[in-house]
C-alpha cells in the first residue's frame, strides 16, 4: 500500500503558546489536524472560562486564511478553581476538558495542584457532568527518581483519586511506561491515554548516550526501550483507549540548549509522516486511522471529522526541515532518526 486516506486526524494534546510563537507554530498543526486539545500552561495560565474564550479568539485569529481548525480549550486546574465556572464553560462548549498539573511537574506548572483533597469539589462536579480531566501523571516528590515518577503517580495519586471519585473521566496524558499502559488497558470506559509521537520513537538512550541531546528532552522523560515497545504495542493495537496527543511543545533553541534546558519536543510538522512510517514498519498501517482519527473523538464524545487526509508513500525520503524560524529564534523540529517516505498530500 502506498496511499492511505483517513478521516482528518485530531491532536488530543497540543501546546500552541501565545503571541509570536502561536503565530509561528499554528500553521503546522492546522495543515494536518482538524481539532486539537489546547494546553492551558501559557503565561499567565488559562484559569477561567473568560481566559479560555480570550485565548481561543487569539488562536482563531492566527489561523491562516482559508483553513479550518477547531481549538478545543482546556482550563488549568488550581486549588481555587470554581466548580460552577467549569460546569458552565463545559455546558456552553467553551472548554472540552480540565488539565491537572501537579505543582512543579513541568513547564509553567507552578500554579498546579499541591493538595489533591482541595480539588475534590471540582472533580466531583466534573464526574457528575462527564467533563474529562487531562492528567499530567507524574509525582513531583524530589525523593522519587525522575524515571519512576509516572508509575508512582498511578499508585499514590491517580488510582486512589479514581476510587474516590467514581465516574470521573480521565485521560492519562503522554503515557510513557508499561505500568501506565497496563493501568489504562484495564481501566474501563472512563479511562484513556494519549501517546505522543516522540515517545513512540525515542528511549532514554536517545537523550543521554553519546552526548546529551536537549532536543530529545521532554516530560515525562523518555524511559527504557521496554517501555517504548509497550507504547508502540498500545498505539498499534487498535485498542480505543489509546489515541494521539502529540504534546508538540515548541521552545526556542536558546531555551533548550542551555545549562538548564526546557522540557518539550516540537513534533507538529512531521508527526503524520513519522506515525505512518512507524505503523507501516509494525505491519499495522490499517490501525493508524483509529489511533489518529477515531479513538479520540469517541472518548471526547465528538463526531469524527468529515474531511480527509491522504498520506502518500514516496520513492525517496521526504525532505524534513531541521528548524522552524520564529521571531523569537529558531525552534528545532523533532528528528525521529529514520528516513520518512510518507508525505501528507496537500493538494
Ligand atoms: O515536555 C513537555 N513540555 N512536557 C510537558 O508536560 C509540558 C511541555 C511544555 O509546555 O513545554
Ligand atoms: Zn504537554
């Protein structure tokens, strides 16, 4: 097979930033995706329905003319989030989910949750109203090794929370471990996970072996190869609990190539080529459609996009730019380490 036509995909976890960076990165997502769940960790964060509405207008204003794209907004959960604001924002379609960052877990997560008991009223209200909670699933306890933070989060935080708040619909974002995959597989209809492009390609050697590679550093950090293989198995299995959330997270090179570099990998421009290559090499090209176009809408209770996207396998590897130029400086595009033969047909 050298041609694949699928319903237009969606990205269920995306960082678009704001201002000049938003204007620079948005076109790459809009070119391939119909909708995206927009992360609220901009500065200042998206805390209220009014913030979400205003950020959404800035995104819509930055969409290149003639292209169709629906940003699905999220609120950043804090210990003072007002349950009524969440419920009314969801009821009116202003937001599609709420994002939980444990305080200090990642980029701009300082306003996140420290005491999980303090967000119980919001989570109860969300469970009653079927509003999904997108979870950055890592503990922040400095005593816990960074490679163990996801597995410990499941045991200490997420499982007790889901036991306590029955019916809460949870997306375990950017799952990176065998433990996470197993937990989601047996978690029932109220639990799903997104998988990023980069975690399907890199393990921790790609960050640390033969020199430190800041452009492969993200959070949750990539784990051992056995975990990457579990992610590939989950993504290509056809299990509707797993769907694409790229976590495409642009930072300028100066912020990545630093004594204390930022976490985040910018994958939006080449995600679809990377995924077609990976699914083909796994003998699972027919499962790509479910992963990128069907499972996400099913969980979020939205229709599948009616437009389509066509992937074409070329004779020679496609040319992938190394950087995206932005007014703030260059942003390095993810290098998956393999030649990419699959191109998105644009005309
Ligand atoms: O690598 C990451 N980058 N992980 C996150 O959780 C946040 C993101 C960002 O905003 O840069
Ligand atoms: Zn993210």
